[in-house]
């Protein structure tokens, strides 16, 4: 959202949070996500919801590659969205 907040779906739960810098313009740059309140629904066995939220909290940057948003993680991992 333009107000510096985000909402993400983490398996069967929804998490909200904030991001900085407040205006990450351009095709790439530094980015920090701070997950905040989340729903607390027991997801099924094998859910990666908690691991996904941990990944969001570890984001260090972003790149826009065509129509994909790629979030960079400190261990060279990536979260990619289309």
C-alpha cells in the first residue's frame, strides 16, 4: 500500500505489517518488511506459513523483473511474485 503498510497471505493466515523505505521507487533497492499482527488459525500439517512470515521479516531488498516482484533474502534466497 502507498501508506507504507502491506498485507500478505501466509497459508491459512493473513499478516499485516509495514515496510521501509516508505517510497521504494524504481526497479530495485533496499527494502525492509516488518510483519505485525496476524490471524491465528491452525493450518494443516506441512504448512509453511510460519516459515514464510520469517522470510518476510528477513527481506533485505527488492527487484522488479518484468512483471515479477523479487524480494531478496540475506542468504541469497528469493521470494518471487508474479
